[in-house]
């Protein structure tokens, strides 16, 4: 949503728990407020008042200052539903809802997936392009978490070195991280053994780890290849 007010904005404090007296000055700019639906009910009147009065008050000051801003507010929830549920003020919605832009979910923008994946991949692997196999799999995903989920998947693949995109729907951050580590460790053990002709002793020596430790990892990940060489 976009509200062009030649007007004003009252914004939350830099910390995570804004106080009712908090405000910041913006002049002739376009401040963006992501997840506007998350703005607490007790702070919503402050934003509405700033929009209506075209002024704000700096922290620690009693002086009202005129401002000229355009507000860009985003939400992944239907604010009309939030209004009906009394979680969002109707008057603030009407004030913000001057120009409404609906961005389709990522699953409905298949052409954007490749572009975004290339962009994110260069962040982690500047000298490489996205492996075609990974790109094919990325395009096939539904991406319920939209762009954030896509970025995490690309980052995980760039770090782990795999073209497989695991299904982490419903996993917490810690669970997703643990899953990525397990994938990386299994891939690392397989590559280590392959580099040393499946010789467990040589592979363990090269990795500076005990042979028994390497065998435990092989057992943990169901890797049954490898021979023992006492050299």
C-alpha cells in the first residue's frame, strides 16, 4: 500500500519495543514499513495522527515538526480480515490504502525464481553461476515462504554444495540448520572417501581425524563403502 501525503509519519523506535512517545523525522522521503499488520494496536493511532496532522515529534522534544513523506506499507496478511478481527484499525487502513499493489506469491511468478536465484547465488558464490540442476529443482518448488525461503534454500545449497532442495516446510530455524549440517557432513564424508579411493585409513589421515571417528560417521549416514588399509 502507498500513502502519498505530502504529509507525515510517526515511526517506531529503532529498538524492538517502541514506546508511545517515539517518533522520527522524515522529509521528502519514502519510508517503508514492512509487516504493517504487526504494528501494535496502541501504536497505530500514533501513525494515523502523524498522517492526518502532517507532523511528527522527535524523541525528547515538545515541538511538532512538519514532514513531507510517502509511506510504503507491506503486509502478508489481508488487512481487511485483520480489521474485522479488531487487530488493525479501519481508519488507518483507509488512510494507507491510497494505491494498492498486490504482489502474487512466488509460486505464481515462475519466471522470477531463476532471476532471484541467480542474484542470491552470486551473494555466496560470486565467481559462479547457479548449477542448472539446482535451478531446475528450485523452479519446481512451491515456496510457501516466498522470497525469504528461496534465499535460504540458495544459501544452503551454496554452502553445502548440493543441488538438492530439501523439504523444510514446518521446520524451525534450528531444525532446518541441523538438516543442512547433516547434508553437508554426509556429502563431505562421501567426497573425502572418493578422493582417497575409498580407503578409510588414508581418508581419516588426510582429514586429521581418527579412523574410528570416520567409520562412525559412515555408519551414521549409511555409507558402507571403504576399505581398511593399515599403512
